[in-house]
C-alpha cells in the first residue's frame, strides 16, 4: 500500500487559490471552513513564497493521540480520517494539530463547536465508500474511485503534489536538481519527522 | 493641431532619452536580483524559529487565523497531554486510593476515645451545609466527567464500545460545561462563610507537629472551628477551585482566549490542578465518612456529638459554650419580675 502524502512545491505555487476553491466545491464544505488554504510567506518581499496547506495526514498524528473518544483512524493508505458520529467537538485535535487542519462549523461558547471537519485526502469517512451518507458528512471519496485528491489533480502549475510519499518526493527532488533551487517540502519535518533532502 | 515650438520638441526628446536610460538601468537591476536566491525556505525559517513560535504568513481568505502555516510546538502539547497529564491524573487517583487504603489498614477507623455522649451540638448551619454540598455535588460530577476525558479512552472505551462511549462522553461534556457554574457558586459561598475561620495561626503549627492526632490513638491536639488539616483543604479547594474556574471559563468561551497557545495553557493548568484537587478531595471524602467516627454528621445533619466536638475541636466547643453561657443570663433578665 502507498503511504499517501501532500507536497507543495512553493517555488511553483502562484497563489491562485484554485486548490482551496476546488476543495470547497468538490466536498461542499460548509461556510467558514476551509479544508485547504494558501499561506503566503514574506508577502510583497523579494523571494516571497506561497504554500498550499491542509491536513498533512501525519505519522503518529497528534490529533488522534489527544482525541478523548478515539474517533480518528488511519487507513491502509496512511490517510488520517475521523468519525463525525463519534466526535464530541471538544477542540483538542485543533490544539494538537501543527497545521491548523481541524475546524468546526461553529465558534460556539459552552463547547458547542459542532463536529470537527478536516481534509479527508478525498477519501471520505468510515461510512461505506461513495455513499450519500459518506458524502454528506465528509464529501466525495475520490480515492475509492481510483483518483487522487482534486486540489492536487487540478493544480495549474503542478505545485501541489499528492500521491505516494516516495514518488512525489522523487518528483520534487528531480525538479530541485533540474532548476537548482527549492524552498523545501513544507510541513514534512513536522508531519513525518523527516524532510526531503536533495 | 498646433505646431510645437523647437524648445518643446527638444524637451520631449530629452525626456524620452531619460526614460529609456532609466528603464535600461532597471532592467540591469532586475537581472542582478535573483528572486530564487532570496526565497524563503522552510529550513531557514525553522532555524530562526524560537520555542512557541510558528511559521506564518498572509492568507487571502477571510479567516485570518488560517495564516498560521506550521506550529511545531502543538505536537509537544499533545505529548504532554497524553503523557504527563495522564500520568499525573492516574497517580493522583490511584495514589489517593492506595495511601488511604494503607492508612485504613494500619490506623483503622478513628473512633471517639470517650464514646458518644448523646448530647448534640450544632456545627454547621443549613446555609453552610448548602454551600458545601452545592460545591461538593458539582465537584463530583465535574471530577468524574473530567476524568473521563483524560482516562476514559484507555479505561472505559475498550469495554463500552465507540458509539456508547461517545454518547456518554458527549453528555459528560455537556454536564461538565454547565455544572461548572454550580461549582463556582458553591466555591464563592463556601469561601465567604468560612474564610474567617481559616486564617492560619500558631495553633496550626502545634496541630501539624502532633500529626493532627491522626497517627496515634487518643492524641487530640486542640483546634478551633477548623484544624490545620481542614484549613489545608479549605485553601486547596479555594485556590485550586479558583484556578479551575478561571481556566475553565477561558476554555468555555474560546473567543476570550485568543489562539491555540492560550487554550493549550489553560487546558494544561486545568488538567494538572484537577488531578491535584482530586487527590485532596478523595482524602477529604475518606476522613469525613469512613475514616472517622462521628465526622459525617457535621455535614449530614449539621450537629455533632459533644464528645466528638471536644476531642476534635476543643477550643471551638469552649467558644460556643461560653457564648451560650453569656446568652443565658441575658435571657433570664428578660423574664418578668415576680
């Protein structure tokens, strides 16, 4: 089985935000929630870089470790998913996540955040694959259809890569070697404990 | 169209030449500046990153909090929560039970040396008992639902199943969030009715040096309304309860807190203080019920046996009895003359 990862090649990202929009549309993500976002570092300065970020589907995911009801699970493809039926909306996963991935439909007082929502790597949830029940809670399940996440698939500059970690790391390394520079595999060190060294 | 004067033409030509020269210089500059050479990289940002800081930038979506890109320290909060806090919680609860069980086996129930006198003396008024039980009842609910959040996953979930445990924990969370207000009210009332009796004094040193009479049969160091042990409980509950209330309210209203770093801090303090207070309260429950003969009556019916009062709160009995003695002549004085 593949070990699925995301890699954003910031030297190619043009901050078009199409990945953000595609994700919202594909999964009909509720208002106020962005499963993916583009962050621009050193905005307006020479050498600014934009990074598209979502859930990184960490190794030893901290969200899963702190969840008081153990609602997270890791698929055979190493995608970190969760059950909205089990989630109690306590907010701990948001405290634990280094990437700000878990979000809640409400900014409610008295712990009324609602069920947590985050990037599913277009892999749905615990419900049966490609069912309406799964779609309503988690969005579409492209992985079950044999497709990769839409954000990466439709990226116009192919900055955002999704797929097996080793394969996308090789693609990134080849690019860095060819063009002679690279700002790094953003988030990898924090998510997987190791970055892509060229 | 009017004919331009030679001077105007000259100016236009000179201006054009100047513009071209400037543009040429700018192009040379652009070739010298290599944006990729100055590009930020994750490595360089991580090297500058101090503890508690994050890599952030700007987002074009309305949610400005999404501008944080990588916060590596959130992982260390997660490790503390599942490590230190969980271990401290287990140590507090299991430790209290082990210590008290050992104490019970060695010392046994602390009995009255003189036996029951049959005479009752009022120790706590109805209002004092109301304050105590409001705080105590809500604390038990809060402690159990709180412990469930920390330990339920490893202790209850395996045999209850995911769905039932989730339902239970949801209701636990709801009660924790609302019963907290009853606890805060009870805490304030108890503080107000008892703070005057809980100011530490020299007597407490004496009481503590004799081990409070807990360790030896028949030893009863003098004490006022509250002995040093009870004062320790009072201040633990007051200060611990205040810390739990403040951090709890901040967690209840996330908007007041700010960001994850604040919420993590409040959650950490909340968890550690709750573990410590659980230890204190388990010991308090023991000594107020099984551990000491005649002790429960004080908070149960409100009155205690006179011999119990004399053994455990000798100076308080003297105070109460002298007050009553002062009242009696006054009562006689109001009777009609014969």
